[in-house]
C-alpha cells in the first residue's frame, strides 16, 4: 500500500503524534467514523461534535414535525455526497464508495415524522445518539452512518487537516480549496462553504481523520497488510486514550 506518509514525505510518527490515521491513498480502508466515539470522548472539542450533530438533527426533526420538509429542503438538509477524500469505507478500488443516495435522505425524513418523534427529547441519562439512525432500514449500515456523520463534522475535519498541512507539509504539497457544505447557518437555514489549505494528491484534496473516532469492520480484514494496519490503529487508539487520561483524569 501507499500511505499518506509516503506520498507527502512525512514520518509516520509525526502523524501518530498529531493523532491522525495514516490513510492509504490507493483504495479505501474498511474504517468508519463511529458517532458513539464522538459521544464517549473525554476531549471537549470531540464531544461537542456529537452535540452539534444532535442539535442539527433536532432542527430537522422539528421541521418534519411542522410538516415543513419539502422535497427541496430534504435535498438540502439530508442529501449528502460521499466524502471520498478521507479514503475510508467500502471500496474495492480507489476511494469512491456507494455514497448515501436519495433513498437515505427520504428514509431519514420519513422516520423523523413517524418513528423518531421523540429524538432529542430523551432523558439526559439516556442521551440522544446518532447510532439510532442505523436502525432506519435494512439498507442503512455502518458505511452509510459513517458517511452521514462525516458530512456533519466535515468542517472540523477540514480544519484539523489544514492545521496539520500548515505545520508539517510544504506549500507545494497543498492547495487552497473551496469546499461546499462545511458549516450550517441556523439563521439562514442553509449550509455554507469555506476555503481551506489542504494536502493535494492525484488531482484532489485529502482529509485526515483522528484515530480516536475510528472503528473498523472485522469482516473486511482478510489480508496480512490489513492486519498490520488495524493493529496499528488499536495501538494509536490506546495511546490516545492514555493521553486523554492524563489531560482529563476520571474523578474517583
């Protein structure tokens, strides 16, 4: 495999110290952003991402309950493209997976009207979790849920990657990119775009992801190289947890 560290000529330990996963830039790896790991993080900025997602879905739920989900609003609020630039998910070759598709948006809108009417209203001891949306239909699995989560935290991931690029990459290895739908404006009720200085490879930008929010799919780990990669992920997750305990120790 050819990794980010190979292409951009940075030491793997540099990525480890930053907390980013060293992605393969040949084809997607069966890794997924786990929304529960956002919720369970001891780092306030990571935990806040889960809260932001819930706030956004509560906004959409309220629109659904008020019968304000038109075809146009469903398309704008719930229809997202796959964020292929993070090189995660299911893909036999390259980094283009199946994506979310129109059906995902329609199922989500329908279930906010019918099934998840109390989403966001649960007792604080139970909490609202994005994982519930994985039960929407038989066609919504971990890959789709991860894609949806990635879209909703894309602004954070872009800033996270930009910070790494500015600190460790050469200017010639990056480009200033205009990216659509990175931040939601509740006043205008529309997604806004932004500009970021990002790693550039094979005519596209690259997004890095923190190891601590990634989980793996064991069913797809069937090669020796993959075993090595995922053992490394487990080590980095454990290392990240140790760092959290030092900064945010549990109260006795």
